[in-house]
C-alpha cells in the first residue's frame, strides 16, 4: 500500500501542536512504568558488564549501538566465553533477529505521506520490545504526520537515559550485592511476557508464547548450547501449525 492509498480513517489531518511538542510528549514516557522497569534491568546489566571485565566505554557503547538488552548480554557472554569476532557477531545477530518482524509491523504505523525513508531507517534503530509495546499502544492516538516526532522522543530518550544509567551504576557496581543485580535482571523478562501477552492482537501470539515457554526446558535439557535457537524454531513451527489448522477448523463447522 502506497502512502497515497492510506485508508480514509488514517488520513492525515492538520494538528495545532508542533513536531517538537509531540517529541516532548514521547520523551515524557521515560517516566512510565515500562521505561522504569527497563532502567532497573540496565542497572543489572551494568553490574554484569563490570563483573565480566567490560570497560565503561564498551558497556555504554553497547547500550547505545545495539539497543537490545538480550543481545548485549549475549555479546558479553560471547566475550567471556572466548568466541571469535565472527562467532560473537552471529550470536548477537541471532538474538536480535526477533526484532525484525517488530520493525516490519511498527514502521507502517509511523509512516505518513511525507515521511522520508531515511527518517524511518534512523528511527528503526530504537525499536526494541519496550519502545515497541509503548508505541503500538499509543501511536494510534497521535496524528499520523506527527508519529515520527513522537516516537523519536520516546526511542531516543529511552536509549540516552539507559546509557546514562549504565554509566552511573558502573561506578557504583561494587556497592551492590550480586543478588540485587540478578533480581533486577529478572524484572524485564517478566514485564516483556506480560506486555506482549496483553498487546497480542490474535491468539497465534499466545500460542507462540505458551509453546516457547513449555518447550524451552525440554530442549535445554537435550541441547543447552542451542536451546534458544531450537526453541524459536519449534515454537514457530507449532504456531504455524495452529495458524494453518484454524481456518480448516472454521471451514469444517
């Protein structure tokens, strides 16, 4: 669908607020519960990076450049495990490929009739789970021609704030007991699960989540080195089977 073919209910309308005003509205979401939970997780990441010998510059650069907490953890694991540069790159790429369908679903929500591709390409860097969940929930209430400004405020502020959190906590990491870092790490996946479940638009997403949660312990038992990859493939296969089976079930009624 081209920009000129946007449905009438998505047609752009004149908005009295400026782009900078919408940018600040997006930036203000750094004080929301999801954003605060993400910050606590980055507190844990700062301690994890310090304990594994990653320098302050390296830790903050990873947050700003990769901007996906699981991928950062995978990278530190690869470094501490003595992986080659190619091996570490493949591990990070595999952990981040999950974001590709999120970007594919989110970019059309931001695009307006005059939105430049370069702008969308730049903003796609800031699409991670927290920004995606918040954005999918709130962009529908933002005028289409202001959505890039709104998401720029949200995504850029989240990235900059968490980079600063890592920098500050890195200096204080010696004063935190390891159990605190572990607990803070645990908050983020729990929030992600709850948010993705609540924001799911059809039951196939629920099937994918449940199948992944059930299959992971079994796969980890037999193939711990490839558990995440194999769980993704197996869970995806189960979900595809469900998606194909559902229409046939409806036709049989």
